[in-house]
C-alpha cells in the first residue's frame, strides 16, 4: 500500500501533463468557424454568403434582371456534413496561398471577389475576369455556392 500511493500520484501527474501538453491534437473542419462571401460583377453585381450551415443570396439592388430568380433574395439551409466537406476542400486546395489579385488583358470582363474568414484570419481573392485568368479553385467555389443556393443562379449576364 505504501508503494501504491507514489505510483498513483506519478501516474496521475503523467496523465495530466500528457493531456495538457499533447501537441498532436486533431484539427477538425467545422462550418461554424467559417464565413465565405462571393461577390460577382459583370451584369450580375450580386452576392452570396455562406455562414455556418446557411447560404444567403443578395441580388443586385440597382438593376432588375429579366430572369426573375436573379431578383429574389434567399436563404437556404445546408447539411453540416456537406458544408464541412466544402471548407475542407478549400483548405486542402490551399485557398490561403492564392494570389490576392488575378488580372486580365481583356476589356469586357466579369469580376469575382471571394473572401474567406476563419479563426480571426481573412483573405480576399479578386479576379478581374471570371471566365479567363481565374484559378480553378475560384471557379469551383462559384459553382459550389450556386449549387448550394439551389436556384440555378449561374453566370448568365456576361459582358462581351
């Protein structure tokens, strides 16, 4: 019994040190920690925001489009697993390492601006021309948010 108490105390201290100083903690992607804003230019001038497990659509307030669905604000709830997978892909495809600006030499262009916020970090990527000179990851983000929103709000009104 006399030897059991010091061994128990040593074991308890080892356990507490391990729990407090374990640097191999697993990081998980949770949509609750991310905000994504997509602003489309050209003749759209609309915006999407993915906050938590909901996607919000805000149409251009200065111009009425001929296709009605482009004029109506919306909020669409999403499955957490789908959104977590989306943000996981953005992380694995290294969104944070993209350039801040992608220029183009064309005069008729449709811009896109994407801002990702996570854990006190924020990065904005601006492409002067969505159709040309824009990274595939930016196109993937645009396509995904259109699918998430659910009203087929693909690029329709493009200059040139």
